[in-house]
C-alpha cells in the first residue's frame, strides 16, 4: 500500500508543480485537473464498506482468519501464526503454535456467539 501511496503523492506533486508554475503559452487553469486526480485517488483509497452485516456462527481458522457464517474474514494488522505453523519453545522443542493460537481463540469466539 505504501508503494501506491508514494506513487499517488509523486503524481500529486507533479500536478501541483504544473498548477503552481503554469506554462505561459497556455492561459487555462489546470486546477480542475489537479482536483479531479486528487479526488479520484482519495476515492480509490477509501475503505470498503460492508454490504451486509456479518452474522452466523464464528469459527477460528488461525490467529488472523475467522469464518463468520459463510464469509472468510482476514483480520488486518494481526501478526499471528498460521494454523499449520510450528514454533520452538524455551528448550528449542517444536510445537504446533498455530493450533495453540486457534485453540485459545476459539472459546472467545464461541462466547461471543452466545452473547
């Protein structure tokens, strides 16, 4: 996302330079063009809105993904192990940390379903 945002900012800076330092051969204002590009970029990066509220039984797939009814939901910004991932404990023994995360999160989602 930061690459896209950087490209948009670079385009905006270029367009601002054109508007602020116009060529003397053309007398038309380029401000409407700049405004159209900026509004288009902002609209493109606007967060998506849910069409319908999610409802139904909740099932935890892994630390960052849940199923709410038939919908798969990825939790943005969550850094958690995948369901099939293994980690090492303090004695350097492998254990299925992905399953451990899922098993600890499942009761919280089940409690939320009952509420």
